[in-house]
């Protein structure tokens, strides 16, 4: 397993990692909208259960049809259980709870604190992802950029502090699960995703059974589409990419996708909904990108250093 984003990486592998990071940010960013729509139709408990159950079923179906092995490393099973609870059940429920009061955009901003928590936790609980000046500068610049983007929209009035705290706690649990995921070594990313979601489904099952707010006759096509989008597009697909990225680049690098989520939401709003960008949103987006550049900068810089040509015999004669 390779280490965190402070290590030296080849240009091609870094470019691929950044592309995967952007894709994860795009797919995970859609989850906040799906959650907002979903909790209007059902309880948070029901939504979380259906999300992990459908995502798990989708991944196991894909694995079965493709003929891939579903072998899980014996030493990884404990980690899979921890990830299911810390990175699925608890944060999924906390975000759903938060969005009962907060807008999806504001919730996503609070969750962008994940890289900050990962940066701190990784320093103390890993050997290869230590805090560096470049990491701190990059994270702070990106987070300030996020605050600039939503400066005019953030409002914690009306007794919403508890909902903000719930979103904040979800970021802490996401950070913890990312560090646990780094310890997985004997299981493929797609298998890890399928089993984590299956375990999360089993954990949520008794809570779902006890919940009586879901009436099958009241479920609309919009609700079905919302849950499917949340389960497949915003959960199953990014989870496979997530565990691959953590295994190859480290938890700190992966956590940077949280900074991209609000940026991608703004981009989708402009391109798909015809929304306009304010000066603050443009400035904040540039700050986020600048901060990410500090964070993902390979050792020695982005540009290869010129190599010194050794003097040969002919050079000496000249």
C-alpha cells in the first residue's frame, strides 16, 4: 500500500488520482440533493436503510454478473465492520437528520471539514501521513474558499445549531472511517464496498423494521428514482473509487474530494439550471483550487527538474 499525498508520485498516476478525486466529488456531491428530496418522502431511518441496501444489492449483482471473486481477507473483516458503522450508518443518519433543517448546500459546506479532521487524525494515527506546512496551507486556503462561496448564504438562526452539530459530527466519523479504510490490504475495492454496505444494511435492518413511517402504497416514482440515485450514483459508484483511491494515495488525499463537492454543485447549477455566479463564488472557487494545488503538489513540484548530464570524455577534451 502506498502512502499519503505528500509522497512523490509519477505525473501519470497523479493525474489519474486527481481525475478519480473529481469523479468522487461529483458523485458524492449529488447525495446531498438526493437526501434532501428523500427525507421529504420518508424518515431518515428508512432512507438510510434503503440507501445502503440498494447500493449493496447493486454491487453484489455487478460482481456476480462479472464473475469476479467476492473473497474478503480474514484480517480485513473487523475493519469492514468498523467502516460500515463509522463511515456509513452514523454519518448517513447524521446528514439526513441535519438536512431536515439545513439546506443541502449548507450541509455540504459543513462536511467539507472532513480533510481538516483527517489531517489531524492521520498525523497521530499513521506513520506516513504527517502534517506538513504545505498540507496545512492547502487545507486552510481551500476551506476559506468554501466559506467565501457560501458567506452570504450561511445562517444558523432558528434553533438550527443542533443540526449544524450533526453535520459536523458526520465529518468527524467520515474522517475516522477513511483512516480505518487505509488499513485494508487483502480485499479489492469493489468487494470492500459491497461488504461494507451489506454490513451497514444488517445494522440498519432492526431500526428500519421498527420504523413504521414507510407505507409501500405511498411510494411514488419520484421517491423510487431518488433512492436509486442516492444508492447507485451517490453511494455504490463513489465507494468503489473511494477505497481504490485510499489504498493507492492515502486517506488525506481522498478526503480532499469534500472540498470539490460545493464547487461541482455550483458548476452543475450554472450549466444545467442556468444559474449565475457571483464574484464571491468565483473568488471562493479559485481559492479552493489553489488550496488543492498546495495539497496534491508532488514532492519536488509539478514540473520535472532538469537532470544534469554527466561529463563524458569528449566534453573534457573540448
